[in-house]
C-alpha cells in the first residue's frame, strides 16, 4: 500500500467507535504476548526534557470528570509527599 492510501484509511478510521465485543477480542489476542527486548528497552528509556514539555503542554487545560478527580484523590490518600513537590493552594 502506498503512503497516500494508508493516510486516507487512517483519516477514515479516526474517531470510529469500537464495540465491546471487538475490544474483548483484541484483549484476548494480546494476552500472553511478550514485548521484545528492544521494545522493553525503548519503553523504559528516560524521556528527554523536550518530550516531557510536549506532554505537559498537551495535557494542560484538560478537563477531568468528577469521578476521575475523586479516583485520583482516593489513590493519593495516606501517601506522604515531599513539601517541594506539592503545590500551595
């Protein structure tokens, strides 16, 4: 397939909803598969400051649902955090 055709298919599939049945099939197909050593090495590699900044900018301003915010709070309950990493409110 040419790059142009791949691009058209990608655009056509963007935003398409996947059924729960399909999600389960995909999940079952991935069970038991292991990443290659090269992939694991790439995933564990430390992110550069430029990459971290791009991620930060992409996530800035994102609205979280009330349920999500509650779950984040519950996950943090009982944990101790250093003073310099917590922001003043």
